[in-house]
């Protein structure tokens, strides 16, 4: 599990969804990759962003960069 800024931990699935979002995948692509519905992806994303206090995908990308989730370029 990954601790959020407010002490709440991200579930493994929430972290997976954020990692894929940060790497530029759409909700539809993530849905296909993880074999779960787009609605479920949106729920995981919303919960994770709330736990971390994020408002935008830019916040997610910044977080992913700090966590080392982005590929070297």
C-alpha cells in the first residue's frame, strides 16, 4: 500500500490506476488493460485523488514522478 498525503493508504488497485494515468493512458485503455469497467476505473481514480488531496491529472503526474513511476526518457 502507498500512504497518501493525509495518512490514508492507497489500495494496490488505486496505485495501479494512478500509475497508468500518469503514464498517459486513458480511462478506456486502463479499463481494457486491467479488465474492469471504465466506471470502476473512475471510482478508483476518484478515491485515490481524494486520499492524496489531488484535483487534476497534473497532480497525479507530479506524484508519479516523485514515486519513480514514470519511465526514464
